[in-house]
C-alpha cells in the first residue's frame, strides 16, 4: 500500500506573484498540490508543480498564500510498450491557450492544477478554490 505525506510551505509575501514552496522529502515527488489558503481566482493565481516542489502563487489582491504538497515515493515501473522502465509519476505542463494535455500510454491522470498569472483569467476554467481542476 502506498503511503503519502503532506508538506505545507511557509506563507508567501503579500505582493503580486510571491510564491510559497512545499518541497517533498528526499525520494518523494509531489502527487498533489494545492493553494492551502484557498481563494484561487481571487487572492491566488493558482498552484503548479515544478522540480519536485509544489508552488502556490499570490495574486495582486492576496495577502500571502501557502502551498501544500501531497508527496509519495516514485518507484519505476515496467513500460507497458516494452520500452525502458518509467517513473510511476510524471509531471506534464502546458503553457498554451487553450490548454490540452494527455497522458502517455499506460498512465492516467492523478491531479490537474491551474496557474494563471492574471487573476481575472482563472474564472470559468474549472478550478476549485484550491487550484485543482
């Protein structure tokens, strides 16, 4: 059975685009990432995963945010297409409008996050108050 641990970052500064980082312990990767303080689309620009950490981003209307990562070990698994072994969890990013991502063969999505640097552009994109779609 898989075990996970939650890590919460320090509160960011209150300026626009200030970030809070929740860094997973060694040997673990983020499998979930939220803006723990909520208010995505109002006081936060959302959350994203990069380089093994979860980041929450303060908006120009915010007074500081906290990132919260759910972390788990990332063992390798056999490639279902008979290729080289693959890490169990993959992080995919898209920076287009509209955004469109799909999982590699043999994978399924665990979570989908939203980070938009302009608070007014978040509404209607399907993210909840914590930045999860």
